[in-house]
C-alpha cells in the first residue's frame, strides 16, 4: 500500500490559517489528525480529499447527510428552487409545505418555526419557554450539547463534580473565553439519567425553572440511552410543575426515525429543536411543538428573527429530504437501522476477537465507539473514563485505511452506505 499522503491538505491548511481564523470554519474541525482535510469532491457514501484519497465517510458533515453526499433527489430539488431565486425575505409556498409536512410527521408539532442552525433553534426554544411561564432558569445536563450561544454553552466538567450537593447548585463553567459569566447564571447543570436528582431540583425550584432541555439520547457523549422511564418521568414532572420540556433533537430528528426520537420513544415533549438531517447539508433548523408555545410568536409576544429563515433553497432541501425519507418502497429507516447494527456489532466482534477493551453504544444509524475498560458505558462518569487519546489515534489510522470517522468516536450512517462499505469499513477497523 502506498504511504498515506495529505501534503496538499497540509499546504492548504497553512494557507487557510493566514486568512481564516483558526484555519477552519468551526473550531471542532481543527482537532482532526494528521491535518484537517480539504475536500475536492463528495458523492454518496464517499468523500475525496485534495490529495486524491477516497474515504468511506462516517463523519457525514457532523450528522446532517442522512441521504449521503449530493443525493440526486436533493440536488434536483435545490437546483429547481435556485432557478426561481434563492431568498426573498418574503413568504413562499415552500415554507407552508414544509411547515405542514413537519406537523404531520413530528408527533409533538402543532406548529413550527424555522431558523438556520441548531444553535438558533435552541435559543428560540428557550425564549419560548421563558416567555410562556415567566420563569428564568433552565435545567440542562452534563455531557449534552445544545449549540454555542452564550446562554447555554458550557465546558464539559470533570466527573468529580457530580456530588449531590452540587446537583442543586449552579456550577456551570463557561465553554469559552469571552463568554459572559452572567449568561450562565440561569443554568442549572444536572447529571443525566438521574431521576432522583431531577425530581429533587425541579420540586425545590419549580417556581424559578422555566424549562428542562435534554437530548433524548445522549448522542454527544457516548450515545447513551435514557434509562427506562427516565424521560417519561421528566415529562410527568415537568407537566405537573408547569415547566416546559424541550427535547433537543438536532441530532436525532429525522435520523432515528421520521418522527425523531420522541416519535420513536412515544414521548410528547412541549417543544423539540430540529436541524442537521432536516436539510441534509443545507442550513435549516426549527422548533416544533405545542400551539400555546409557538403561538406566542403569532401574538407578537416572542420575537423570532433571521434574515435567511425559511429561504427557498433551505425549504426545498428539507422538503426533498423528508419526501425521500418517506418513500415507503425504499424502506430507508430499515436500511439505516441495519447498516448501523451491522457496523456496531461488527466492531464489537472485532474488539472481542482481538481482546481490545471497548464499548460501542448504538441507536440505529448513530453510534459511539470507545476504548475503555468499563464493561458498559451507561452514564457520563463511565463515558469520561474512555481512552480518548487512543481513539483519536485510531481515527487517524482509519483515514490511512480509507475511512473517515470523527475524532470523538461518534459515527453517523447514511442511506447510501452499502454492504460493501460495511465490509470494507470492518476490514479497516481490524487493520487500524
Ligand atoms: N443541539 C445538539 C444536540 C447538537 O448536537 C448540535 C450540534 N452538534 C446543536 C444543538 C447545535 O447545532 P448547530 O451546530 O447547527 O448550531
């Protein structure tokens, strides 16, 4: 095999750093080893870098590309829309069609609002909640990510902060320099999957807590499943105490089922945030939920803004993605589930065969692979015991073997990944 070469990516990264802050457009991307890759082309499950290396892609743009790269149905729809103008700052039928379709497929959606990124969707959801019940505080959880806005962005604290005393205190560390500390004053950070801690804090501070926001599956830290009954308990408690329940479905929306995780689990949150897979690579996001909450926008009580919200390209992309995913004859969700399961179980078998301690947590087409001596990873403490450096090295070796995976261990699968891709990927895993 030829030595793996990324010379042109390195050159371009050096050039980029002169003009583009950080050399990458989103800070996370700088973590890639041996160098942040520069892309020439991408199609289906494959991506080709500027050095001519082809990879089977499980980064999938950090999640959005549920139909793979440049899906023909998406390209046709976006091309068609672009012929009629890209953005108007005026209303158009695509917005109505999309909003209507979303209310049909998302169980909790009486109405929706459209925005551009997951971060913005979360900002709107929090605002709707606070305006609705006039309270200020927001409960969020260790290891979850809800975007990078000042009002919610926190660093991941060390596991030893999980004492009961701290559970009721506000010890939320800012996620970055330059973030106003006041911005996190209203955040209460709790351990996830701990029903007792949640109940204690919600009951104690019910008159101050506006909302609880949670990923339905802790995708950003270990793909951890909710314990049986945990989210149902959250639902019942929030309902009883007049607190808005927000599920952040930016990752799980359209990915673990057309109705998102709340559809899959049979939950009825007050609000969900959606993004990523919604536009399959074109920037679009939204908030969906109960009429009472969303109609605060109709009433002029809550401002919801954004120059490019609901633009023609974005709505065309989202409609095409949803239409394609809904095609029964394709059985896309069965296929996504199968590919995810084949990969996750194949990796588990390889780890066992070579006696490499590790865990793979999977929910359909999203899973987290970790090197760890823990038998199971079911909470954030266990997740923090993984060997992140070893995984990062593994991800680098996977590139050499022709497979692109995220440095953190989170894998995304698309409808375009084939049985051959799975076979080749498992070979690369074994080699790496
Ligand atoms: N919520 C969750 C659960 C996410 O995973 C992300 C992005 N990884 C966001 C919100 C923020 O979305 P965006 O990057 O589009 O702003």
